[in-house]
C-alpha cells in the first residue's frame, strides 16, 4: 500500500508475539494448546510491589512525571547499580523507559546514522535487528553456534568490527538461548573492544538475576572499567520481578547519550507510567528474597525440560546457565515427514506442524538468526511443561 512508510519494508513483525497470538487464537477456538512462546514469568508480581502501586494511586501520584523517570526511581536504580554491579552513576546518567525495549530503541534512534553497523551475536532477540533497521542502520549478525555455548568468541568479534561499527549488543543471560558469559569470557570480549575505541557497547542485562548452578553474573562496564564511558547498561523489572505488564526498563550510561535518549522519548511516549514507576521503586528497594525462591522453581523446570527434550528423537538440547529459555536443535528431524504427510524441511515447518498436530506452541530458531532450532520458554507451570515435552517426544517419534 503506497500510503504506508517504506520503513515498514525494513522490518518484520515479532515472531515471538506472532506465535503467542496464534496459540491464544487456537485456545479461543477450543483447541488444547500449551503456549511456550512468551518470555513471561508465570509468577504473580510480589504483593509489596502491588501495594506500592495502590498506595501511589491513593496518594494521587497519577500525574505526568519527568520524561526520564521520577527522582526516587532514579535513586533506586543508582543504588541498584552500585550495590549489585559496582557501577556508579549520577541522576543525569540514568533513564527510565516504557520497558527495556523502548530504552534500547531510544538508544539506537539517538545514535545510528545511515550505514552505521551494529554487531549482534546470533541467536539474538528478534527485536534487535528490526530496531537497528528502523533506525537506518545495518545489522551485522555473528553466528554463535551451540559448539561455542551460543557465545560470541573474541576472534569472531574482531573479524566483524569495521570502521562503520557503532555498537555491539550483548545479552547475558541470553534471550533466546539462556547462555551467559562468565567473567573471564566477558573479559576476553571487552579486551577486543578496548582496542576499538569507536565501538560502543549495549548490554541487555534483563535476565541478570535469573541464573543457576552458582553462576555469577557480571556486566561489561563492571568487568572492564575503561569501557564505562562508551557502555549503555540496560536492565528492567520485567523478568526477575515478574512485572512484564508494568512496562518499566532503565539504563545507565554517559550523560550525553542519556540526554539524547530522553529527547527521543520526550517526542514519542514522554514519561513511563507514574504508577508503574512507584511500584518499581519498591521492587528495587524492597525485599529480594522471592527471586531466589522463584529461581529454585525455574531451575527445576529447566532440568526437567532439558532432560525430556534430550529423550526426543532428533532433538539435542543444551543446558543453559540462565534466563528461562532452552534452545534445542531440531536438525535431526529435518528431511522427515509428519504423519500428516507434510515434509519437515526447516525449523519453521517443524514448529508449525508441532502446533497443528500436538498443540504445542514454540518459536522457530530461524526467527532468532540461527536454525534449525526452536526456543521454549519454561516460564510456565511445571505440569504444562511436562505435558508439552511428552507431546514433543510423541511428535518426534512419529516422524518418518
């Protein structure tokens, strides 16, 4: 349609949202569907956080706020960065957005010029390359296969850097794989970046607290302080605090970049929800013990899913260090036929036939830049996960 912007030609709809919507539609039509597509904890927002929001409403804290966040939330974020990451920021170095996605988008819109390159390790969150494209930049995906733990190797990063490189995006623990960089692995990456002073670092730390097996989280500016002045450290309350619908993300970084991001935000959404901001103050300042309790359940689910998927014919599922995703290969199923007669010729065909025949909704790996594979979110009740894995085993066993 000629009326629509040509910019739409550069982007694709979110595959994760698409599969979630399709699962909802099938459920509404009466199908027995287990949706494993959404990256959303099934735990409720903790009561103290909900109460803080109620108190904010009752106190009339329902007006516009500063574009980049209320001072109380900025202070809570500054304290969080100091307490948990050893990073020191001032209020003019912190911004609050409507979810982590807006923070990332604002940063790219504020910095990318036509032809600028952004290095994105693959598999990647589906939105990274689309946001780069909307900003007028060029994504440079660097394939990180299962043999590297789905992690970017320093030598591969070195090869990908050009004079046009503006950003490298690092997500640890990763969406979609759950892989996470150890301190030494991250140091090897930052050593490369130190040698290329024109390259900035965007760290998506949204899954920081969702790590297992005594894994210790670190972030780039913490590991290599000399990168502090060209690192945007992005985080939010969505995942660890079970606040996906509250839509609060935040970042710390150089004041000039933060100011530019606030300018973008001032002309798009303006301030995030005042009520969600006050709830987030309580989230960051209040009790944190529920995170460990939730992680215990997530770890049990991870181990269950990894074990059951590795018992499915043609499936290989690595065990991730964090987040609430697994990213199994379905290479062993490619070329086979389903009982319906349909050929499984790629991972999209695999996930489509799995949904149609067994009512299990997962997302194809090709949407994340590396297939043949699929992503499962195990942030759903354990009984559903067990049922879904049995269905996947049956589906794979029936391929010929």
